[in-house]
């Protein structure tokens, strides 16, 4: 996965006069990926889109009301192993 630091390093190397091919190799990313981010002028975090759809069925959907009731009746079920809520 390409990170912001890869692209920042790529830009720095390009500004030093290296070719796009050499700069992308030194930055540790594919030349095609480098081209994409240089063309867009944005960092990976700026291009990443959050998705709003579920990736799988909710295994607790049918039991949700019962689970909420159990948690309200017994708050200690909400604690993790260290005893923190």
C-alpha cells in the first residue's frame, strides 16, 4: 500500500532532478503509481474514500435486541479483561 511518506519522498526526489522512473524506484513504488499521484497532485490519504456499505452480513442482527438487553442488565459484560469499560 502506498503511504503519504512514499509520495512525499517521490516529490522530493523529482524536485532534486531525478527522472520519474528513478524517483519512483527510490521511493519504493511502481512508476505507474507514481505517475498517478503526481498527476493528481494529492496524497493517498486525500484520495482515499470511505465506503458506507457493509462488506458482510451482520451476524448479530437477529439477536441485537436480546444482546442490548443483556448488556443493560449486566454492565460488567461491557468490560474488557483489564476491567476498563
